[in-house]
C-alpha cells in the first residue's frame, strides 16, 4: 500500500492565469455556439462567473483580454456587448522595427512582395481614369528629383496608391503598416534598387495592357529584390 503523501507536492495547482486562459477559451466557444453577432448583449458578469464556476476576478481577467482584442465592450444601459474587433489593431501596435528581429522584418518584406505580385486581378477590377492620372503624377514626379530620400518617399507613395486603387481598405491599411520595412531594405541593400520596368512603365501598362501584362511588369520592377532574396536563401 502506497504511503500517504502531501498532494500539494504531487499535483500542480492551477494558477489564476491558467484559469483565465481556460475561461477565455470557454467564452469564445460560447459566443460561437450561440452565434452572437457584433452588437448583441452578453450575460452579466455574475451570471457568467456562476455558469463557469469561477470567481469574478478570474472572469474579469479573461474579459479584459477580450476587451484588449476589441471583441467585447461595455455600453451604457446595455452592459457588455460583442463588438467587431479591429483585426489589424494588435499587429499595428507591435509593428516597430526597433523591437522586431531582422528575420521577422525579412519575412514582412517578403510578404510585401507577395502582396504586390497578387494585386493585378483586383486592381484591374477597380481601374478608372482618375486613379490612373493620379498615379501618373506620382510616377512623373520622379524625373524632377533624384535625391535618395525623395526616391524612397516616391516609392512608398506610388505603391501606396496602387493599394488604394485596389479598393480594399484593409489591404491599404496593412500596406501602410508595412512601411517600416522600407527602412530595413535600405539598411540591408545600402542603395535604392529599381528593376527594368519603371513606375512610368507600370502606368502605361495600366493604360493599355491587361492584368497579365501588369503582373509580369511588376515582377520585373521588383526583380532586384527577388534576386537578393534568392541570393540570401542560397547563403542560408
């Protein structure tokens, strides 16, 4: 017969943090199970705590996490409601080159290349003469100034306008969030690289070409970056 032992030495206690993790997961499952939609009122804290069998402190910790994600909010006279989260909010708060590793910045730059290579189909669905004229003004301004800082600013303006023309607000915002990656590219390459297809050439393709022409043109425009990535992969 086994000797009695102090159970506290053999069984790890469940910390309040761990309990909050479980409660958060259970709440997410509950919202899905009951098909809550943004704007729907949620049960009161006391009711949730009793149903989950936890203290209100543990429940509040879980709720605070959901509030930080923008999933719930409190309204006067209505109490807690389910809200539509800002899907890029958390990402935006931590997207700072000073706290992101070089490897992560490299991954983000590759993501930027992937996004721009995939723009053609959506871009051509939303093309209009006004947007093309505005893009052409940006492209033509490159001829007037050759300073490196201006060229980078113009690069950002041109590609930012392409994202805007695609007509997807989330995509445009995401592109703006990726702007710090430009600084990373400059630091690595030590120079501004441009492919055989210029911004002016891309504008002409938008005027008279098709989406396949634009996709091929964009690849040639970004080719120096793809070449650098290929060289890095071979080294690593």
